C-alpha cells in the first residue's frame, strides 16, 4: 500500500462527515430551509390524501395535513411507526432480508439507534417536531477531546487522545507559519502590521512559547493535557507533557480526524432524544393513531384524473389485495422499493426513481458488563474514529457513571466495508465488531455480553441506508423526482439536499405538501 | 500488503466458517489496494451476497433483491454487466473510474473483475451460460460518468 493510499484511507475512515460530502456533492453548506410551522389554510372540504410510508416524511405530512382538515390515510410496511427513525431495545426482535432474526438482549433502558442518532441544532424542522411531540432532548457529544483517533498503522496501534492530536497538529502548524512569517516568506500577502498580529494570533492559537516554538510547556499542556494534572495541596504541581513530533502526526494520518466537529452538520450543539431516536417515530405514530395502517405492503400505485388508487397486501394476514383511494398521494417509499412498484407516472419521474443508488451502512450495538470506557478511560460520550473496518465507536451520551452495564455503538461503517459486513450473518458481524474493537479497548473480550448489528442494505423496509446523489444525477433527475406528477408527489430524505438526515425527510415533506395543497385549493372541492 | 492474493483466498474460505482472528491486515476486509485482487467468486462473497444472498437466493421485503439463481435475464451478459457497471433500481454502481472512489465510498471494480463476476454468476446458482465475457467486451459498454463520486 502506498503512503498516499494509506493517508487517503485513514482520512476516509477518520472523516465522519467525509462520507456525506463525497456522496452528496451538493447542498451541504445550506442551512435547513425550515422556517416555522407550515400554513395550509383553506383545504377544500372533504379533500383526501393517501400517504405511503410512516417515516419522518410521511408522518410530518400526515400530521400537518390532518390538522389542515384533509382526510388522511397512511400505509406503512412495518408493524411500527418511524421507518429509519428507530431504536432497538432489550426484547426487540428484528428480521433482516435473508431471514436472520436478531433478538436484542440489552438490559432495561439500554438501547442502540440503528439509524439516525443525532440532531444538529440547525435542523429546525426536527427541533420543531421533537418539541411539539414533547420529546426530551439530551446533548449529543459529537466531539469528545478525550475519545480517540486511532490508526492501526501508527503509534504502534495505540489509540491517541483527540486532544493531543489536535493540539499538536495545530501547534506545529502554528510554529511553521510563525517561522515563515518571521522570515518574511509571506511578504506580499501580509502587511507589516498584520504580521505582528498574525504572530500573536499564532502564538495563541497554537499554544506557542515566547519564541514561537511549539514545545513541552504549560501552554501546550493546557491544550494537549499534562503528564500530571494540576491538583491541590502538596501534590499539586503539574508536570507538562511532551508533544508528538509533526512528522508522526502527518505519517499517522490522524490529522484528518481533527476537523470532524467543524462541519456544519456536526457543530455543537447536537441533540439526541432521551431513550432513543425512535421515541420520535413512536410519539408521531401515537399522535396519528388510527390514521396509520401497519403491515401494508404497497404493490401498485395508479392515478386517474379524479384520484389515486393504491393496492396493498396485509403482510400479517395475507389475503386478497386491498385498495385505498384518495384525491392525492404523497409517496415516501424509499426509491429502491418504489422502483419496483408498478406506478403510472411520467417517464421522467420513473427514470429519476430508478437513478439513485442507496448507500450501504452498518451499525452495531454492543452491551458490556460495565462502562469501562468511562471507568477506565474517562471517555464520557462522543466518538472514536479508527482506520479499522469498524470505522467509529460511539459512546453513550447518557447514563454517565450509572454503575451497571452499558451499550455502545461498536461500529458505524459505510462504503465497501459496510458491504462486506452486510454479506455476513448478524452473529459474524457482531463477532468481528468485538474483535476489531478490542484493538482499541482491550476490555472488550472480558466485558462483552451481547450485541446486534443492523445492515441497512438488508433492511426489508428500505433496501439501503440513504439515497446517494451526484452532481450529474442531481442535474438530470432531482427536479423530476420532486415535481408533482398529476396527483402524486414524492418525499423523503431522497428528495432533499440534506441526504441521509431526518431533516431532509421533514423539509421535503413540507415542501411537497405545500405544493399539493396549492393544487388542491386551485381545484377546489371538486377535486 | 504481503501475499495479498493468497490471503484473500484464505479469507474467502474463512468467511464461510467464521472465527478469523481480527487484525488490521485481515484479508477479510478489502481496501482499495486489495479490492483489485478479488476474483469473481470472491467479489460475490464479499459484496454481492450482502443483498443477493448466498447461493443467489435473493430476498423479498417491501421490495425485492432479484434472485440470481436460475435467472432468465442472465441470457444477456450485457444486462448483467450493465447492472454491475451502472447499478439498477437503487443498487450502487461499481463501474466508475478507478481512483474516484474512497474506501468508505462505493467500490470500484475493474472491467476484468466485472467480466469475472458476470461469468461467475452466469455459471453458478443454476445458471449454465457457457459464453465467457471478456474484459474488453465490458470496456466497450457505457460506464458511469467520470465525475461521479469522489473526494473533491
């Protein structure tokens, strides 16, 4: 493996948000377009809408349209509300495509979110609906300075504290830049006056000494941590730590993990619902009550000039196909499934539906006898990044110091490695996750009790994790996907520029029902 | 990476029985560096069977993964090769240019590998198409756009 390859690989593994950027080449600098509750006044009397899918998009739409006076029906394939908004808890059973059933054996109050697990503060739509539904939020620690950056090929495979790598990386860069500034190498680009300011800012930013050097000192230890922390009394005196050399940081590739919390979607504050992300879907489902029909597998979507008829079968008690009919249809079915459902829409919409590949992704939850990451390593929440195939370890952002057992996210994997994990049976996946994770936390083998591993390509209700757009497919298909086709509109994270995030589902649903509402109003009660 | 080809072959065997000791160089997990060494059978075991299942059984949920066993569409090698190259109905493409993908992103398979995996699935799981597709024939088919996916 070439050095360049190695760096690229570690960078890829370490860069939590690199995936989203690489796979969704547009739209990530944009803030959520959510601007407050939608106004759907003047719904025609008796107007009806059929919503396919009770995930975040479908239930957002159902909630708003019901409140606006529409007659709403929702058809959902699963036996529960939420879709990818989902939490696995002790006692839950999950059968993936291929037939493997996993029994979640977590203790009470312990859980794993196989799908989304964090809500950035600027996902205003998600924030609105969690508030509306009375869901308590907890902080989600995207960045934990005491969690690890790990390369199996550097530092003897020993994980490094994020704090140390970040301080040393910035410190060495500051020293280099200060040197260049003092040698006037920057001449034209920095004025004489600005040079003074730049030098002072570099000293502060990089924790340099009075000679603009990044060395072992109180200043650098105040960033990277001390060998012996300051304390009280006779044992109070701190002992400064020694920075890692620049070339070691560069060679390790761990520098690529430093900016993980700087991306817009990862910036503090982020939140998680207390008790699991699935609390949102559960609350939404409860709110909608009998409007949602579960266990309904859609097989045909047919529109005519007066309405839309959807054929479905009840997967719990299969019998003759049943139908549901309404004036309008909002379809949130994930595209790999929708592409296989017979539907009379325009060629351009059909082409768009077939044009979006769905990402592979794996999440594994592991229960341990004790919270050794807290007890032994003082890691309270946050994420460790590694070049190992498990890619991420996420520590629970709740229940700190609670004594008993704990569940952590043992792996969050995407891309090629996720495909390979998907190709294994669930017990093999869990075993591999434990094996790899023990390279970072040797306590794993001693403390591990049980685990679950969800492979999104094998999720019967999505056939993938999220839609992957490129600039080419965006240009060719995106508008065609989102355009209302007769009486049918689509929504979901796949119909958004916030792909892979729940906010994409919410905002696409609001956008689509706003446009459907306009049409319904224009056509009046005679629709 | 030492003995990559041998390691991968061993890995493919161990994949079936499990219990491989984990380490960073585990041949079970490919990287962009080692992915290129996989043959058709290994590609099926490492990648395709995640969705199409062992023995090409396919699966049915809200939607389906097509069964590859005794699949009538396989009479057309072009159909199979284009599906692997460009993806289809949500299936990720594997034919975008080398060097444009990431380890964490979709995998790149060479035209020779695509030919090999096409030949593998067309001659296994109850499919018995004799005609061998060549890398050159795969190369002649349309590939996904060069700008497709990759770090900017």
